[in-house]
C-alpha cells in the first residue's frame, strides 16, 4: 500500500495529537555527551550510556545536568530500534527533571520511517511491533486493499504476495510512525539541529546551500515537511544537500572546502560542527578541518560489526573515546 494510503488509514484509526518542539540553542552547558548512529543496536547504545555515567544499572538517568546528544539514525538496519527509542523518550523526561537534557535529533532514517521509505527496516524491527491482534489487524487491512482495488477497477494483489510485503507487525509499525503514533508524534516534534555552547550538532551537515538559514528555520521547515508530505518533494528533508543527508564535510577535500566551512560556521556564529551519518574511515571518532568538524558515526551497530565510540565535552575540553581509550581532538587555533 502506498505511503499516502497508509497515512489516510491511520488518521481514521487514531486521533491527531501534537506537542511543542524543544528549544534548539543552549549556552552555559558544562558537560555534553554525543553519540552517533545507533541503527537498532540497543545493547551497544546502553553500554555507552553506562560508560559515560548517564544511566545507572536500572537505566535511570544519572547524568545530572549533562546534555546527551544523539545525532539521529536510531532506526533501521538493526533489530532493536524500538527499544532504543523508548529509552530515549524515557530519558528525555528524567534528564529534564534532573536539570540535564536529552537531544534526540532527526536523522535521515527517522525521517524515512515517518514518510514511508522502508527500504532499511529489518524483519526484527517489524516483529518488535507484533501483538496477539496482529493477524486480525492484517486481515482487516487486506480486506481494505481488496475493496480499494475493486473500486478502482483493478485486480487486488494475491493474498500471499501482499502478506509477504506486509509481515506481521508491519501495520502496527506504520501506525506507530503515523502522526498520531507514539514514534511518529515524537519524531515530528524533534529538532534536526541543536546548538550547544559554540558547537552545532546534527546528522549530516549544514551545507553551503543552506548557510543563509538559521537553526530555527531549518528545524521548523523539516518538522513542517514531516507533518505535510506534500512539502517533501522540494523541501529540506529529502534534499541531498540538506541537514539530514549532506556528506560534504565528511568526505570532501579539506583543502578545497575549508573556506566554505568557515563561512558556514560563521553564518551560524559557531566554531565547530559535530555530525553523524557517514561512518568514519578509522571506525573511531575523528576530526576534520583542524577540529572544526567532528565525525561521530563509528559504525556502532552490529550490522557494521559494532564499534564503541563517542564524544565528551567536560572541563572545557573535547575528548573522544574508542571503547575506553581516549583519542585526541585538536583544539581550534583560536580557542580561548
């Protein structure tokens, strides 16, 4: 069933709800922990949260006033996206009560799950949404498919082929990512970009194409497009040079792009950019452009053979960790 049809069906079953978006600029933060792409690897994600003191053994927030930034792509490829999202949603509430913050940012894969590009959803992810009612619900949707095909003068897809495309848990998954579902409602109100102190965090990167826009305007545009799919075609969310997809700062030539980067950072009044999206060639957190770009997608998920890596700011210094080994992050030449 096409994306628009799922959207309309889900709206019939569930009421439309919303919540206010989070602030996207923060200052005076003493400790930051940044984690890149999780891709369904709940176990390694939790390992980092424990290693950094952000959660206790019962997975309750223990990070005090620390700001946790997860730069998107919690979903897809691995088996436990749902568990990782549930944990992030819980920690958001607990961290705020403790004076800290959890900034779960929109990655391209969160957006894809919302607007219906499901190429990278694993079988295990669908299975995580199965219930004892899944068979009955799927039967109901197949009947709707048959009725819809007949009303359009078309032959309905044979049941076996349709069920292969719609495994048990698939319908619940789609409803959960709808505008009224727990995950769809949550994602549609997240930021894609956040600035903390003098550093901007996001999934792909802010390209020269979007250097003239503010963090707030980009966040607002992406949220609007995820709430109204008619805006996607020429929007920011699916643009390969947009914040969710851009790879220029990750794999472009530094000597050719350094001047452009300085202009982008200057337009935002920040000094560095922390990005995920592109797995580092070293499979560890690494910096580029003299420390002005820090890449934190280390291929954490087991689907990439799993590597523990994360970034920490404390005592006014940036430190990267590979497993438990500290890695140097160069200080900017003009750093105070």
